C-alpha cells in the first residue's frame, strides 16, 4: 500500500490506456498514467517534487493529511 501525504483522485479517460489523477488538497498537482498503479507510482514521487516547487515559489503548502487515501473513478 502506498502512503500518500494528500488525498488523490484517479479518473478513467476516454482513452483506454490513460488515467488522469489530481489531488484536491494540493494546488495544481495533476498527472496522467497508463494504469492505476502507474498513477500511484508517479504520485509518490511527484508530490514530493511538487511540494518542493511550491515551497520555492512561496504559495502556502497545506498540511499533509494523515488519513489520505486514493479513489479511482470511471
């Protein structure tokens, strides 16, 4: 099980080979993956990089959520 700092939504797209993902609590954090596990892997490292970018630019970074989960929807 992957541990997340923020909630994550994974959505199916019109393309069978792509899923979109975003975090409603982490401003501007989005991405795409070829399958759900790919989205989770990209999220694990992408959130760290995204938080570092936000810290460097000055917008406030929300506190992480100890109960963060992911949800996949069609």
